[in-house]
C-alpha cells in the first residue's frame, strides 16, 4: 500500500489533460512501449516503475509491436506491480496486419490494413489477453484503410463499447477528411489522433505559417489537422517526438543538429533541467494540449523527459527553438 500511495502522490505533480474531452484525465506525457519486449522482465518493470513514479498514468501499445510481445510484457509488469486498474490508462491500436501476422491463432497474414468488424474485435480481444485486463481505456485504428466499410467499424465499436471492452476510441495517422468520413458513421466520438510531431517533425505547423505561399513549407501534407483537432477537441498524441525524419534517429546530442542542441541546452541551463525535458516542454507548451508519447526504454531518460513541467518557456523561446531546427518564418 505504501508504494501505491507514493505513486498517487507523484501523479498529482504531473500535468493532466482531458483526453479529447472524454473525461479521462490523463498525464500529458505517456509511455509508449513499442520496444519493451526487448527488455528482461526486471528491466521492463524498472522502466514502468520509473514512469509511474514520475507521474505517467497512460501507457500506449499496439498489437503489432514485437508481434504482440510488447503488450504481453507490459501486461505482465502491471500485473506484477498489483496496481488498482483505475490508477492507470491503457491504449492499444489495431488494424495493421503484418506479413507474418500478429494476432495469435487467427491465421491472417499480410501485409495490409484491415478494418473489418471481425478483425477489429479479434484484435481487441487478443490485446486484452496479452495485457491481462478486462478493458482498454482507448482503442485506435492504427493507419487508414482505404478499403474500410465505416458501417462495419461502427458495428465493431458499438459491440466493444457495449461489452465494456473499450471505453473510448480514436485513430492514428489520419487527416481531417478521413476522420470526418469515419466519424459520420460512428456513435462514439473519436477522442484522439496519434500523429508524428516534435521539434524535427513540424509539418503541421510549417503549413500554417506558410499559408498562401509557394515555397516548400507551404505544402500541407496533413490537411490542416492541427486546426481541425483543436476545433473538434480531439487530442493529438505526438509520437516519436525525439526523431528526425521518419525513424531516421534522435536529434538530441546529434552532431548533425548543432544549432537546435545549443538552444535546447541554453534553455535547459536556465531551467536547471535537461535538453530532453525542454524538447517535451516545447510540445506541451502549444495550446492544442497535445499528449507526448515517450518511446524511451531508458529509466534515466524517462526521468529527464518527465521534468518538462519544470520548464518555464516563453513564446520567444518556443519560436527560437522552432527556428533553430532550420525552419523559417515568412
């Protein structure tokens, strides 16, 4: 009981946000566990314990992560910690079928995206088994399936909601019209959209600054998703916030990016914290109230990243960091 009390005390210090206006009050930083299957059980437990001690109460996984082993590892750690289920939130994603399959025993192989009713329900059921829980707090469709039948998705979501297996629903990597098309058939409000965003992946902001221009940053690859999400109170979950490009590698302490690292260090020194904390704070400072998905499996870096609430940014410092990455203002 003492350990649980300490976790509750630390969670109080972590900034919270209302996930998509759903009433789920979640930490504004979440732990993504894509790589947790690479850890031994004691190592995985140390990672999760660090996240909990720092106030993270939200865990993000997916059925394809390590072929399902990441969810299994997370489920085992949470089971070992014996925390009451209402003290943390679990989100999973489904709809991607890998070449060799990823759902135990269903016989499906890909590669493809598949949003048919049977597969969505099977994906959730299998994730519940892996995670050793009775319900998911949030379930996301992992990437757009152009062959989707929205009525089948609606039936699957209705069944999952009625059975108590899923509390809230969302999407990942979708633009506004894809969200609108799907939402029109659903009885549940889509509460979140998981999108890549961070200091070195700023396309949705670049297009806003360069509207009515003819230069490269004016090309809107995301369909105005930032303004759309704010208008519809749909939480953006920023994945791979420390990566440049598409999984090209981390930019912090990378000699290829001296200017942004120098600016991060300057602000970190001012706030007596780390560059990791400042990079997270840059995202959470935005009034869109994004949730940052941390993918690190290093307890020390998790400890640093979750000090973002100690960083007191100014508007000018936010813009200075944006410009230090090589962006410009027209």
